[in-house]
C-alpha cells in the first residue's frame, strides 16, 4: 500500500524511537541510563491508584460520554475557574486521551488543509507532526537561546500579518524549560490581536515550576481570550499519570462541541476507570508538590555539573524536568560529531546515555536531558558525559 502524501509527511516520534532503542539495549543487558523520557519517574499517588481499584470493584466497565463524565468536567471547570478567574462551564471541557489528543482535537477542528499554524521553536515535536497530519502549513517562530527561549516578536508579527490561523504556545516549555511571565504572554497576545489568529496554549507542565514561580496562563483574567483560544492540560505530568492517558481542553462551547464530535468518531470517551481515578486526583493536589520539589532538587544538583562540561551552554530551566544543553560549539569539523543527531548517537553508543537531539524540536544545536531520574543515575550520567565533553 502506498500511504497518502499526508501520511508520508508525518515523521515518527523521535523521543519514542530513542526510548525504544534504549529499551532494546537494556534488554540486551547493557547498562543504559535513559534520560530521554518525558515522564515523571514517580508512581501515581496512592489515592488515585486506590480510586481506580474501587472503580473496577464498583463496575465502571462501560462507555462514558464522549467529552467525559459530568463530575470530572465540572471538577476541571471548577479548578480553572479558580485558577484563571474566569467563568468556565463544564460544557467547555472535553476530556481526552492525554493532552496529545486534546491538542489534535483542537488543531483538527480549528484548521482546514493549507491553513498556517504558528509553532514556537525549539518546540515539542508533536505539534509539527500534527500540523503535517492535518495537511496544514507550519510557520516556525524562533525562540533563540540568546533570547532565553522567548519568541522573536518581529517574526511572530510577520507570521500574524501573513494570515496565521492559530498559534501554539507551550509554557513551561518542553524542551527548553522556559516559563513565560504574564508580561511576556501579554506581548504575544497583543501581536495576535493585530490579526485574527486563534491561540492554542499547551499548559501540561503548569504544575512543575521552580524558584517559587507561579504558573501564568495567557487566559488568566482575560475573559475574551477563551472565545478565541483553547487551553490544553492534563494529569500526565503533574500526577505521574502518563500511562493512564487523560488530558483535557477548555475552549468556548462551540469549539468544544466540535472537538467532542471529532473525538466521538475517533476514540469516544476515555477509559472509564481513568476518569474515576482523575476525580480523586483533582482532590489530591497535595500529592503534586513533593514531586515538583524533587524535580527542583535534581535540577539544582545537576545544573552546575552540566555547566562545567566544556563546550556546553545551559540555562537554568524555570519549569518542567528538562535541561536543554546547547552543544553547537562541539559540532562540525574538528568537533565531537558532525551534527547533533550524530552526537546523541555517539553518546548512546560510547557511554550508554540516552539524550534527545534538538533536531527533534527543530533545533540543530542542542540536546535535551530529562532529569526525571534518580540523583544517583544523574550523577552516573554526568560522569559518562565528562568522557565525551573533555
Ligand atoms: C509539551 C507537551 N504537551 C503535551 C504532551 C502530551 O501529554 P499526554 O501524555 O497527556 O498526552 C507532552 C508529553 O510529553 C508534552 O511534552
């Protein structure tokens, strides 16, 4: 079978591919330290797990409403009413199979083939591939390291003036760890207002912020923006629930209806047991902060050690569990490798440490290290990296 042109335009997920390669090396008995994974290394909090057991005992075996059970949609609406200071109804919430599906729902229902979608780079690999899957055109807006991974506002303005249908932002950001301030978000919105572009804000790392930072959402205290925007978040990162597959979107009623209609023909409502567990997660925020604090401790431990590696440039991430290492000076003739993918391959082959090449995020000069790992493993990884970055 010859796949469609649209299908051929979709690249497989580089991070999942690397994780698979590392998994195979582990099975072969190699001492691999996998710092490529994008998930907390903690178990899901006990009350959430117990709720899932209970849900099975109580017989939650059957289909659920496509946009999620009423109590969960209301619980999510309540949380964001309080957080954003906005009127949000349960009907504006669609529960989906991870934030990933919520993002796809949002993009698929907001765009037609050929529409232009703004993506900040470096940015999470999936945005670009979802845009390709939908037959849309990606318009890349640079967020250079020199600008602390904030968007180049002139480029953004040009993109908006050239007719952007929707802009995707992600704060705190995977892979850079940059968390935009309210003022920086305000600047982005001001530029969007010069055109008609919609806003899709992926806030999946909203609970993993460091140095007492508060998460800023572009929608907070800006009621008008939920009429032309969609907030996506979920339970995966905050509650270590990546395998449960639950995320959600919040948008105006009509966009939410479209997303639910689409989801109804693709996957239907998500796993009934996961929804019961998520109801308990919504009452268990006290379980999130110890994990966040552990990530902060690891960041503090790791950062100076990575900063000492010759040729590596690295800023302190403001959130997430990623360190984004600039290695541009180590590439090319006379360097450690010809390009960043080759460098990641060399680090894996020679030192059995898995890092993600920035090429997966639209950036040829960086490597992403996930510190969702034990301090012991992080130390062992740094020892091995020293053998490469001499
Ligand atoms: C920026 C970003 N958005 C969304 C997701 C997807 O989250 P979920 O597992 O809930 O689908 C990820 C997962 O890695 C992510 O890094």
